[in-house]
């Protein structure tokens, strides 16, 4: 338990979560344990600016994330991006979260390597590190080369050991969690072709998918 007055260490894992799966959940849990985070909030996007329209509604995606993290401390859901009626830019989310925290609280933006590689197309991406540190999770099915646009940033800001990240933000570290080659795309494909996704998503999420007929070929 955190002593009163100790800075908080909060992880944020944004995503479409269409649907949430074990890659997100194991990754978030392992990062929390390895880096010593007090909490990791899963933040479902409302209208992802860089993505196609999600396959299920915002309400369904939020419900599935809620089911996935129930009784799974330190994971929780932060629905603030779904409460906005405009594109959900991560920098806005960070600013809104920062406004609720103490100055010395630490925010860790967690993302997979594929998402990190897309960073230069994000809105005001050069300001993200003003508000947080970035923790990058490996993704076994992603390209390993970093894009040219990120090389200078990585050279200037990356540290080898995520445990050495100090202060309220500004640095990047890699977290070598157990690699899981699972994606929401693959899960949707499995479901559309009638294959089982058991053990790729929590049972409660699978029950929700089945009860609401999500991701079937006819949808
Ligand atoms: P899709 O297949 O629809 O693109 P996805 O499986 O990549 O979805 P997202 O909701 O887009 O899931 O991912 C949210 C975040 O979680 C991203 O930063 C992504 O890189 C990361 N992530 C997703 N799956 C994994 C995984 N298996 N291992 C590590 N990180 C992951």
C-alpha cells in the first residue's frame, strides 16, 4: 500500500480494445509488476484518429474492458476518452489526467512496439513526454526496425532500465514482458470464421461477445 505523501505511479494503456485480449492484460500486469506501478488504467479510445472505425460500439468495448479488469487490481478502466464527443488524442488525455494529479506523481504511457512506431503521426506527439514517461512493450509479430523519425528521440530519451525512470516524465524505456502473439484483428478473424477464441480473451469477455453476437461474419 502507498504511504500518504508518496508520489503515485500510474500506468496508462490506451487502445481500441476491439476486443480486449490477453496481450493487453498480461502486458499491463507484467509492466505493473516489473516497473512497480500503483495502478494501470486501460483507456478505450472513442474515435481513434488513426484507426478504421471499430467493429463494435464504444459501449460494447467499454463493457468488455470493464469485465476484463474486474477484481484484477492494479488494473482498472479510465473511460474519459469515451466521454468526449471528439477525437481522442492521447496528449489531451494526459493533460486532463495531469490536472488531477500532484506534480510529483509519475505517469507512464504504456504501448506496444507497433503503436510506438506510429507515434510520429499522433497529434502533438512531440509534447507527450512533457507529461509522462513512455514504456514500450515488445510485440512478437511487429517489425523490429524503428522508424527513421523516432531515431533521434530514442537516442536522446531512452534508458535501459525502466526502474531508473525518475521525475514526472521525459524518458522512454522498453519492457521485455512475455511475448504474446495475439491481436484483436486475429481474434475478430477467428470469431468471424467460427473458430474458438477461448483463452485468448477472459471467459467473461467471451461470454459477452457470444451474448451480444459480436464479430460474427454477418455483422
Ligand atoms: P488490432 O489488431 O485491432 O489492431 P490490437 O490487438 O493491436 O488491435 P489495440 O487495442 O489496438 O489492440 O492495442 C492497444 C495497445 O496494446 C497498443 O499499444 C498495442 O501495441 C498494445 N498491444 C496489443 N496487443 C498486444 C500484444 N499482444 N502484446 C503487446 N502489446 C500489445
